[in-house]
C-alpha cells in the first residue's frame, strides 16, 4: 500500500484513456513520483526526441505518501523532456491537485501523442475521459479553472492547467494547479501546450491506505512535532514564507543583482518578507494577508497577497484586486533584485500574471534581467523592445512585458525564448545566466560556493532544488559549512542530491528537510509502504535516480562540457560584500564530484557504478 | 461536563489535516471526500473555514429521522447515526439547517460528526489550534479573551 498500483495511460492522438497496473518491480527500485516516473519515461521515450514533438511524453506522478496524513504529503511532479533545456525535466508542485489524483485511485498519468484539437482530461475516480477544450483555448489558468468547475457543477474538482504561455510555446511555461501552485521549471507547460492538452481536472473519493496504519499515525505525529518546534519550519516559514531569505542572502553578499553583475541589492529590504508585512503608506494595509498551507502541510509557508488598489498597474483592473498567490523568495528575487526593481506591488502583479498565464517567474525574471543588460550595453534598442525603455529598475517594463510574454506579443516573443536563446539571438551569449539552458535562481555561487556545483551538475539545468546546500552553507543545517570555500562541497552536493531525489519521489515536500533528515523521513515511508525501506535502501534509490537522470541527459546529447557555469560567475569577482573578490571555484569542485559519483573524468558513470546501482 | 468543538477560522491555514484525521478515524483510509468536517476555501478573500456539526441541543436531524436512527450519546452529547437503523432516506440532510449531515453513496447511509466518542481526531490533528475540544459552555472563551486583550485600559492601583 501507499501506492494505488494503477496508472492511467492517455493517448492524445488516438483519444484513448486506459488503465494499467503499476510496475511494482520499478516501484521497489525508484519509490514513486520523480524516480518512478523518470524510470517509465526513460524506458519509453527516445532521449533525442524533440521536446515539443508528439513523440515526447508528459507524466504527472504522485508519490506513495501523497494523499496520506504525513505532513506536507500532497506533492506531485511532472516529468518530461524539458522544452527550455532539452534535458530531463521534473517539476514538483504542491496545492491540492496531487492528493486528489491519488484519491481518485491513480499513481500517475502518462500522456502521449498530440491531440488533433485542444482537449482536457476529466477524471472522476476510475472514470477518465478526454473532452473538447476549444472554448478554453486562449483562456488563462484562472478562467479555465472557473469554467471547468462551473460546467461540471463541481466546485470540488481540482484542476491543473496551462495558460496562454503554454499555448503560445513560451519555453519556460509552467503548469499551474489550484490557481497558484506550479510545476514550475524547464518548460513543462510548453510541452503540455504542444500536446494541445489544456487541463487536467480531477475528483477523487477512493481514499489512500497505508501498510501499517498504527505505526504510520504514531510516527507521522511524532515528526510533525519536530516541524512545529523547529525555528525555520515552525516560525520562519509560516511568518515570512521563503521570503525570510531575502535580507539574509543579501547580507551575506549572495543575492544576484542586475543580471548577476552585482551580488547585493540596495532595494532588498523593500522587497523582503518583512516588507510584505509592513502597512503600506497608501492604504495602511500590508501586501501580505495571510499564509496558506498546501494539502496536509503543517508548515504553511504559502503567501497570499492583495495588490494595492491605488497602484497604477491595477487601478483600472478590478479583477486583480482580490487575494491570490503572493511573492515567494525566488520570484521576488527574479523579478526584483535581478532586474533591479524594488516596487513590491508591481512585482506582485507580475507574479499574479505568471500564475494566471502559467509562466515560471524565475526564468521569466532572469530572462528579463538579461534583456535589460542587452539593452544597457547597446546590443538591443527601442526598435527591438517596441519602444520600451528597458533599463534596470524599470517596473513598468516588468508589468508590460510579463503580459506581452504570456501572449506572445511584441518583444515578449523574444523573452519567451528564455535567456540563452535571447542572448544568442542578439550576439551576446555570455550575458545569459543559465546552465543547460535554464536560468539559475536566487543564490550567487560566488558567495555560496556549493551552489556553483549544484547549478553546474543539476540534471534539469540550473536549479536550487536539486541540492540546496544553502541549508548548510548559510543556515547551518544539518551543520554549518563556510559558504566562501569550495572545500568539502562536492561531498555535500552529492549527499544532498541523493537525499533530495528520495524526498522528491516520496510525495513529501523538500521544505521539511529544514527540520527533518532522511532519518526522520525513512520511518514514515517504511510504515506506509510494503517492502524494504531501510535508510541504506533509500540512499541507494536516491543515487540510482540521480544516475538514471544523468544517463538520459548523456544520451540526449549532453556531455561533461555542459556542467559549466556562466563565465561571469567564474571570471568576474564579486564586487561587494563578504564574497568581494571571489569567483566560483567550480574547477576545483567538479573533478572531485565526478570521482565521488563514480563517474569518469568526462562525467560519464563507469560500468562499475552502473552495475552497483543496478542500471 | 460536556465538551464541544471550538472552531476559530482565523487560525486555519487550509491544510486539511482535520479532514484526513476524520476520514481515517471513521473509514480507515485517508479520504477527505468522506470527512465529517470540511474546510472551505474562500480563495479570493484568503479565508479558510473548517465547518462541521455543532451538536444542536434540540437536533432537527434527530427530530426528522423517521426510524430513530439518530441518537444522543449521553457521554458526549453527540448526535450519532446508528448505521443498523439508518435507511438512507436523507430527510435529516434536508432538516439540518447547516448542511452538516450528508449522504454517503458508498454505504447508502448518512454520515455526520460523532465527536469520535469523546476524543475528536480533527482537534487532535489540527496543527494551529483552529479546532479545539473544550468545555461546551466555553466554546467562545478564547475569542472573548482575544477581544478583552484588545482593550487599551491600563490597570491603575489606587491607594
């Protein structure tokens, strides 16, 4: 138990929905969600496939704990070949959709082919059918959500959808569920759009069982107490959300600013978690209304905000006066510090549009930042930008271009390519802050050395959520390491990567690991699932998943030469703060990392390593 | 002394632990669709409101039931549905002014909160104190205390 032991295969070309038994041999080797779906994907899809062709597949996958009462156990992931990167993509989301899918009796959905006309999938427990979405195409995620619930007279339907960005082939389009939770990165929404799949709507009433209920309830209760008593998960995250980090990361000089030209932002206090709680001078109310939990989550880090009605950007748009998903740290960084913008209300509006139209705010903000540097350096001018004065710090450029990008209009068409293709198009590839085509997030690897190796080796392109060494290097979890030195980081990165792969395959949220180690997670998995789920076995599962993803990328055409950082991070020293004068020491870390992984000097897993992991 | 559920919506984060706990207690599986307590999300207003049976002293569901399948548990004061008597006529679901008695298609009976026999799982699992199980005469005590604390009078001892 834990698993429902059933997957749904949807052939969009043929218009068929068929159940299949879950491959339990693979579940024992890959657990669920990220790992198990990647196994299915790798077995079924040619790694050289064009991500936007009908031959690519798109998998929505839950974990064995998804839908149970373990804290945060509502996660699902979307696995495909990324439109932005051409690498394996695995984007994880919370909200309530994942638990509903599991409750409907399904561990995962495999979408293949391409629908001749736009469709959406409706799942009501064991019944699944494709319905025409012609009148939904062209609509936003929010409108689609409302329409589907209305048409089926069921306000309890949980919905994941793409907005205009996914339809228009924005390469960093995401999939949004429950209005403002997202499978965000690598362009999974663009793949969904290429399949003409507008939405997945689910109602589940079957329930989720666990193998040893008595032990499960006892151990999950005990572990919830740890979350409640921990300073980060019990206080910091519920109060400030991930935005608790803005001032902290700025102070240590690791906040990439103005396309990472600088590492500290003078406007950081104005866009921080603290600022979101301050009453505004205009209406006396704070930007933040409350925190919100995803399914089963006892942390509740989600931000719910309301934009100042008197702000120019919404003054004539009452549809944006209601409460919705507010700024998380990564979003506030990308659309704030990285673009030099410090207008919290304008940024919140851009965040609403990213949610409404289904765009990854990290890639969008970082691509805009690259465009601003192209503009300031003279590589592009007002002719290209459609008359927009694209200087760093221009909030009106942000609020205009976020709309244009989603709709595929004007200069937004260029931004929708992502920063690598944008900078190549205008002859300045070195200005793109990407690894494997994906924009790096809110931690500057000159001030947090381990994050350089994290970005360079992440299987889905630059990302903080594959090995969040910030926990150790900045917050001291599980133990403090010096962020300014590369020593010891290869082992730290490997350990975090393998453990994270386990968490991402379980149905739990990675944020629990601010308080939980794998020692806390293991007994919860073990009580829920049949079979051997010892710590050793779980660690082997994590390492197996990492190598499976790596193998896919190597077969897709990536090599060790792609484990590189943008030149700026390794050759332009930080200009200020504690890391002043430092570059990232990737060259010192990478060979040691390869060796620890059991890979050769080109970053290819050796035959012994593959054999050891059963690959 | 009877106890009752006290619900403070302003403390609710919408996590659904109460629904998970309730469904597990009654059905043996985690299944919010079968929970006797429901958390309503008023998204545009950013409000989450848990709602369930308040165990009316004079219970209309009980009065309306034609087969006396709803009985008071004297230990807890809960109005409980006796499954062996319930015929699934749904009259109680119409009689209840608050909608907290609901039909369960899977069993052909109605379901409602029974206070878990005196140890309600929803209150035990609520991580924020939005749902507590307190002296039935004092369900509003916490709210009174909150408002009392907001008065700005400073005590001044007189000689």
